C-alpha cells in the first residue's frame, strides 16, 4: 500500500511540501567529533531512538552510516535504537551498521530475531530466565544494570544470579553490560560519583567472569565529562549529537551546533483593525491597526501550543523576528508581520532556527515552554519532509 501510494503521488499528484526539515550533515559529524575530545580512548555509539530525537531516523543513520570510516579517531561500534521496529526500519533501508536495541523486547522477539548484526538489551532476571528456555538464540545481549536510577535494570544484589543464568546457558551470548547515569547534568556530582563507583565494581566482576565481553557503557551525553573516572569503552551520545545541550556543562570545552532547522512559507496576509481579535478564544486583541499572516504549521507539525502569544518566528531572507499571536492552531499559526516590508505569499519562514541564540531555536523554545529540549524536538512529526544539507 505504501509503495503504491508513493508511486501514485509522484506520477499523478506532484507537489512541493509546504514544510521542510533541514538536517545538517556537517554539523552532525562535527558534534560527534567534538565529543570524541572528551572520550579519546573510547568509542561513541550514536543514539537514534525516537526518530533520532525528531531529526529523522533514516536521514541521521544514512549520514553516520556513510561516514563511519571517515570519522576522526576511529569507528562507531553500533547505533542505539529503542525498539525492534526501529531496527527493522533501518535494515529495510539498507543500513548495515550494528544496532543495539536499548528498550524492552519480548523474550520471543529476542530468541526469534533474524536480523543480522543486532543486539538486545535485557533488563531483568525474569527475561534471562525466559531466554534460558530457548535452544538457540542468534542475537547477543547487553545486560542492563540498575546503578541507582531505579527505572530499568538488574539490581546489584541480582548480579550474581544473572551471571549464573548466563554461565549455565550457552544459548545466551553476552556482548556487553550497560547502565544509565540519572543525574549527570547536576552540578552536584555526589550521586553520579556514587553510581560510577558501583558501576566500576560491577564491571570488574563481569570482566573476571566473562573475559570476552566486548562493550561496557554507562555514559550519556552529560556523562561524558566523567569519562576518565568510568570503566567503559563506549559512550552513548544522544542529545549532544544533535547539538542540543541543557545547560552549560560543556561550555568552553567543546563547540556544539544545532543540526535541525524547520522552514515553511507565508500562506496568507491580511490587515486587521485596532480592537479586533485573532485565533481561538480571542486571546489576542490588536492594540493598533496591524498586518498579520499565517503559516501552515501548528501544534500537529511541532509548534508547541505553549508558544501561543509568546513565541517568535523568523520571516524573510533577513530573518525578521515576528511574534506568534493568538492560540497556535492544529495546522496554522498566526504571526504579526507589521514590521516586515514587501511581505507576500510564499515569503520564506524559519519556524525553528539552527542558531542557538535565536528566539526560535530549540533551546529558546524549550525555555519559553518551561520544558526540556528533548520534548520539543521529538514532537516534530516523522511525516514531515527531511532534507540532508
């Protein structure tokens, strides 16, 4: 059905999408290599889960897949995805880089998987017991340890039990162990240091029991600053890969640049008079006669509704800031363009800027919405056209 629709749309209904997401190849690779400065003796595994943090699963994978051999200081050991579905999607598009599924997978999915070069994360003794009942499992596992986040993972007191299950079942091949730092972005490092001490002791135990284990990884983006204290050989890089940082933990150490930009056009222009209102609920009232415009982007397309009457859009080639007025609608946002000269239908608009200091960058939007950059970027729908630039 999808293939038929695609051919039908191209042959019979050609059109240019009104909204385009630009993904910068050079910035993505530069961000990756910037983090290599913090982990010179380890490898970095890019995290591509949740549609590559909204940037486009396939597009980001294509950039990294084609550049693996050209990256500074070595290769990428694997890509991290959340689900078997994401793994299937990448393999279907010809991405051959090894994959680690970091999220939960049913034991039968792990046991019956036919995908090549794929590993699964196991986060409980119960799943290990379930896997022990299968005679043959092709895919190796990474065992996740709970070092203090208390979300997923085998508790420290369950480690010996997990080791015994793996030792007694040759069908279970352990390729790595993993954990997750829950407070690495905190200026107070006490909790993180406590996690690292526990992690290091568990790494020693697994190395002694399974000397052939390939990978040890606990660091996330913010955890990279502790690289010299952690016994690991891989660091998982998520939000930092995309040039988005939450705070100034890496200020003056590395230079990160946002990878994503959202562009669209002006679709209507009109004059309204003093006292007239705009949008649902009449939440904006004109203080003077003014010129307003609409763009074909609303909260379905990723313009957060919390930006109503407080957000900013950049209009024209000169990127003139224009306030969002009224409530953001499902597929339409209204803006005040009174200060834009020569505006017309099809004038280019930057909905999300790739300049961190702009009022409509991901970082700025998150601050205005009183949330984290992750939430803003992952809500950009997968169906919008992504273009690698």
